[in-house]
C-alpha cells in the first residue's frame, strides 16, 4: 500500500525520533521519552547517496555475518 518510496517501521522509540538537548535537561527528562514508543512510523527514506549506500552495505554485512 505504501509503494517502494516509503517504509513502515513498527514500535519506534520517541527518543529515536526526537533529539533531547542534554545541556537543557537531565536523565529523568530524557527517560520520559526514552521509554515511550509509537505504534508505527512511515518514512520517506532515500538511500541514493554514496554515503548511504556505503552504510547500507556495512549493515548488510553485519546481518550476513550474524
């Protein structure tokens, strides 16, 4: 339903979506979003750059080795 241009990712931590400035907060504040999840996220991800392709190749090697 999403097509090849989008990816559906399940159970994503809020801390993986939002950056918390450590200078303005403490660990307790970070934990409030660090332990919370959303059901899913729809991403428009582009992996066309040379750096992204290199990263993807490395990740593929890690999974192949496992």
